């Protein structure tokens, strides 16, 4: 495609994002791109667009030789993969917002791009309005990227903000998020961390050349975070965020996970509230850069889709430099983390797995017998593999939150352990 070639779009899906894109395209006439046909599932649903645009037959779009761009913004992962596969094989450029589909089919998508030579762009699949993928591809196209820390799910961030600032309990904050459209009626994908993990699979590929799945990334959501945890955070002058993190260790391997985390009040991510997303990227020479913007919604997501469509005018495509032009990085679980855990019963906590325990507290039983009675918590250091290989920390009403700057490498461990023992009055 050249910069002057007209883009004729076949659009799959006309929900929040699809309709947003339709409206945005009508306000950007200079783009020289039009939607020729829109494929939808329910032909009887009333929509704010001319009826002749819609069809339920996907082949009308995929086999139309005049359509040179397929934009896919549907929810069904398997159907979305079939659509983009046929489109690429039919020599059509593809723009997709389906993070679950991409995370589940990343190796196949990479292979299809190589086989067909057609571009597949997906900026809107991670952090919506924040151009993080393009920056990782172009600005950080070298081996000097130290770390990424990000809030990539607006629903959970909204809930945590309300728990902290309005002192709402989890269920009330979730209900409010659902009423405002920030969380789905079935919020499992967001609340349990799946959505964030899908996005992290995508970003790890562009940042470090790692091709993986959610099976290889330790993650959980905020489903077990409670008001006791929020109170402890306030006492320590911390906020709680669901943080996706990746860091290059001294051995060159990558530590990566998605877990609730305490963040200091002066941390960039503490300023990311409600439905917003934020990304902190740290590299050798640029130091830290902070990206902030809306991570969900009709127009923010449509703006990222529009950016990809615009890039197709000059035949832009991802080069995956970290994957194809450098030695891809490798994930590892061989490191330690400092964790906070709250729980009801000591019997369910394998204390022998901790390197050491820095703090532990047991609340007195409440005289009114209400929830929170006898709640206990500890702050300790544990090898990450013990979390990756077991699930006890997700069970029995146990809550886990990482401490600020949680990753500890082998060289740091001895110094910290010695200091911890000294503070406890134990000589080696």
C-alpha cells in the first residue's frame, strides 16, 4: 500500500469499539478510508448506521477483493482467529483489538504474518489509547530495555480506587463499576486477572521477543483483596494496584508476572486512578518514561484502531525486532519476591517456604463478631517458584500483594537476609 492508496475497510463487530470507530472515521475524512461492509451476529438489533452496511455473512467481507483492510473488534476468540487467518491469506491487512485471541494464538499469528507478508496491527489490544506497542517496536527497538511496569486493566483499577478513596468494600466497588459500564456483568476476566495477563503476553512479545502464553505467566487479580488489606496499605502510606511487571535480571533473563502490588505514593502508578491505564518503561539511557491514558471505552479504543488504520497507508508493519533481529529473551522463575499476605488461619500458610518473615500481625477478634475477626497478615520473602508451582496463596481466603520494588535477586538476598536477622536481634 502507498500513502495515497484508499483504504476500504471490512469491519467485524459493531459494539462499543466498532461503533466508536464508525463515528471516528466520519470525523477524519482526510484519512481517505471508508467502511464498505460491517459483519454482525444479530441482524435484528437496532444500530446507528445505514442498514445496507450490515451483513451476517463474513464471506461478503473476506472474499471482496475491493476490501483491502479487515478490522476485527469482536469478543469471540476462536471466531476472531478464523477471521484474521482468512483475511491474511486473502492478502488483506488486519487490525485487531482482540487481546484474548492474540494471546491464545500468538505463534500462529506470527507465522501467518511471515507466510503472507501482510501486516497485522493490534495497538488497541493493550492499554487502548496509550501507544505502547508502537513505542516498544520503534523507540525501544534495542536490547537496552530494563523493565516495564503497568496498569493495563481499567476495571480493576476503578475498583481499587474506590476501595481506597471512598473506602468501599470490594463488592460495592465492583457493583458501581458494573453500573458505570467499566466492568462486565460477568467480571471474571477482569477481576481474576485474565484480561491483564492476555495483554501482558502481547507486550512481552513486543518488548522482549518472548512468545509465550498465560500458562507461563504467574497472575492473579484482585478477587481476594479486601478492606483489611486497604487499611494496611493506608497505614504504610501505600496504594494498591494490579500491576503487570517485567524486568530483565542480571543474568539476562526476564521476570514477569501480573499481581496486586503496593505502590508508594510517589510512584508513577499511584497517580493512575479509576478507569485509566499507565505504563512505566525503563531503559539504559532514556531512564524512565511514563505513559498515561484511558485504557477502555468506545473512543479511546477506537483511536488506537484508527492509528493502526492510518499507519497502513504507508505499509507499516511490526518487525518484531527483539524476536527476529536479536536473541529473544527468556522467562525465568528463579528469583525472590517480597510479599504481603493476609489470611484467617496460620494452618494454611506454609511458613517453611519463606526465606524469612519480616513482619507478622494478628488482629484481635472483633467483639461484634463481624467479618475481619482474627485476620492475620505477614510480610515476608519467598522464592517466586513456590508461588508459580503452587496455589495455596489463592485459597482459603488468602490475599497476596507484592511489596513495592518486590523483585530480589540472588546477590541481594544474602545482604537483605543478614540485615533482617540483625534487626530481629539474631546473630549469624
